[in-house]
C-alpha cells in the first residue's frame, strides 16, 4: 500500500537512475491506466527525463522538453525499473516506458557534458498487483500540472514540514479520517495513520476540532517522525528495481493481537469493509476497546 514514504523512496531511486535518460518507447497495455489522450504517449519518444519526484502519493516523471507523466499507484501499484523488457506473459504491467540511461562511467571525472556512447537500456514499468485495476497515469504538459484536479485539490505535504495541525485539522471529524483526507494533508493513508496516532498517543476517533495545542503539536511531531523514520528505513532497505513487496516497518498497523511495543498491552483492531484500524487501548483510548459497529458509524 504505497503512501508518502513508499512513493518518496520510489521517486528518489528512480530520479537517481533516470535523470538524463532518453525515452525510446512508451505504451500502456490495456489502455485503461491512461486517463488522458492529448498529448499521446508517443509524444514522449525521444524526450529526456529531467526529474522523478513526488507530490502527495503521486509520482511525477518530467521530461526536459516539458511533458510530465503523473502517476498514482493507488493501493497495489509499483513503479519499477528493470534492465530487461517485460515478457509476453506479463499481465501486471499497465505502463511500459523504454529508456536509454545516460552512461555513467564509474570513477571517471564528470565532464558536465553528454557522455559519448550508448547508455544502458532500461524499462520503467507501472505494475499492479491484485484484482482491481485502479492505478492510473496522465500524460500532461508540465505547465498543466498545477491545474490538474488530482494535484490542485491536495492539501499541504505531510512531510517534511507540515503546517501547524491545530488549524489544519480543525473540523468535527475523527483524526483517523482527517489525516487520510488528501485534501486536508497530503501523503498519509491507511497504514501510516495508525502508526502516527499510536506515536502521538491519540485516539483514532478523537475529533480534530477537539485537539488542544499540546496534542496538535505532539501529533505534528509524530507525523514528521513517523514518515521521516520510514523513509530513512527505506533508504537502507530498498534498492532498484523496487521490490513487489515493500518491507514496511510497521509496529501497530497489521499487528493487532500482539503486544504494544511501548506498554505491552494487547493491540486491538476495528475492521471495516476494506481496511483495519489498529491501536493500543492503553496508550490511545484510556483503556477502552472500541466496538466495530459504533466506530464505523463515527468514522463516516
Ligand atoms: Zn500501548
């Protein structure tokens, strides 16, 4: 489930490998991942990748010539870089971009110019695992990025320097829903929200408007620490091509039934149709164990 830390490490690794690379081909098998038609994917051919970066949970692959691939991995996508093209039996790929990387001569002093000779052929693949096909791609002119709905509607970045949270979360909605709302704050999803609220010792259903100054500061610190800690972990744990299964350093989410790493109480969970909230009753809800039905109504 890629959220801010997973998308950030993907952008960093791809940016390092692809900056300066020349795009030789681009296609979207099955077409439904591509949500735009003008400019066509073919327009990428011959362009050079300038940067790969992140905004919220989106990846942006921008070319020096002014086109940008805006990619959302949704819940089961990965943007991976391989040195062999996908085989004919590959059914997971939703976007395939063939590139020729700039040649890096290890140890050779940089001349600052374009290196002579052909670079390595690589394939950037958007792959999606699971039954739902939800990941999507838009090809935009770089100047259109700011106006694109999916980016324009995003709140401020959750990391590295989110604004004070007292004002940002001042709404009669539970923290668990507010923190995952990309229009409020961008980058946090169902996995990291549990870790953040546990870190801040706050109940998932405490209302944003009920946060006092101290709690809001504690929560902001927890957001920065938790997301920053995950990125630091990935810097050591993840290498290209980007693994299918990301080694998420979660301590609370998906750990219901185990001991709280802080106080050893048993972590509890509330199950929803498509996600689970995990929390420590001793650290976060004054010992109360939340009932599934009651909470599901509160979190609407
Ligand atoms: Zn605890």
